[in-house]
C-alpha cells in the first residue's frame, strides 16, 4: 500500500511535545521520501488549566482530547504522545499503533542548591505533579514539604529558579530530549522512585481502522519497549490506574525475560503495596494483570477502596 502524499501529525504545542512531534516527523519523512510530513500544533485543556493538580481536573485524557478531535475531523492523520500521558483505556475509535524506543524512563532530581533527596534538610519544599512521586516522597522522606507543581517543563524550571521550591522531581526523558541534561543533579534509581507506566516512551495514536496509516507508522514501533509498556499499562489498568491513583509500574527485558515491578499507595505514603514478577515478553499484558492480582491479594484492594472514597 503506497504512503499518502501528505502526513499530518497532531501535537501539543509545549516545547517538549513539539520536540517529540519533530522527532517523529523526521523519522516518517526519511521512511516516506515522497511524502510531505507536517505538524499541526494545538493547545489542550491540560495545558490551559494550571492552577490545580491533574488528579483534580480529569486526569490524563485532558492532554489528548483535542488531538483526537483533529483526527476525527480529518485535520490530522496521527497524534504523538508521551506514553505516560495516555489514558490506560483508549477512547473508543482510537488505537495505539506504535510505541517507540524508550529514552531514560527514570525520575530526575533537579535543584539549584542540593545534589539529591538525601541532602535536603527537614522542611525543604519539593515540587511534583504526580501522586505517584508524592506518595514515594511522603513514604521515604516524611520530613520534606511536598507541593503541587503544574505547567510545562520550562514553566516548572522557572518556578524552581524563582525560589518557589528547593527541588523538583521531573521525568529524566523530557530534560534529556530538550538538551537540559545539565539541570539534572541526580537520576533516581527505580528502587528510589519506580517510574510511571510508559514513562520515557512515545506513542503514536491513530483512528481505529486507518489501515494505510498503520502501515506507515509500523516501522516506528520498538518491540522491546512495546512489550514493557504494554505490561506496565495492563498492570495499571487492572488496578484502575489514573492520575487519582498513586501507582508505579516499570518493566525491563533482562536475559530474555520481562521483569515487571509495580506498587500502589495512598497519597500520604503511609500505606504501600508492591511486588514484582518475571515472564516471557510475549505475555506482556497477562503479566501486568497477574502482578495487579498479586498486589490485590497483598492488600491493594483496601488502598483502592480508600482512594475511591476520597474522590
């Protein structure tokens, strides 16, 4: 099937989102030399509402809805997303057609005064946008003050530089992609801060049934990353994972086996259930569901019920 003569990519307009779109644009252009590949920049509701935590305003879908409408209206063929921003259950009529090779999936400690979490004095203010990071910090560093931090990457760094925070925790991948690696004081190990499902990977979303476009984006799929992210997302989905649930899920392929780790916690970090398992990469989603079930048996149900009452 021949590639279309023009390929339109829908993207958020933040600097990081545009980097991601340009990255995909370059790859598609080299794979389809006869096609014109253009980017349609858009502002989403998630970019506009910055005064409240994401968990309070509707969660991950706020970053992708407008891009999906553009595809439905025929203004764009595909959308590029940070996989950690993609809802665990895809909206009806849309599919994740490719998951690209992963950048560093871990969390980064960023500060102008301190080298790492262990150097922060009691009462130091740490900014984060996610309940996952908040629960980890509250569990391991109860002496710190955790404050919500919204906005795109540049906005968050500006707030740190203005002295509103002593340190902030960001995804390492975004800083690396924008050439801001020098801002990273230390990268947190998975043991210190288990990453979010899909962190560091890019996803390509299409209208379900767009066969020609599915063929076009297929070469962007990285099988190893895709297996890991599918396992992480299945784990999260089985626990009702959303912005309202503090949850981490992280898989790697080691010696031919998929190693999946996960946790669920209360936002205050006082209750946390974690586990891990290994299996065949081809069983990615089944492994995710299995680990979720393992955590439910260990007490995750009680945590999830508490969170349901909080909302």
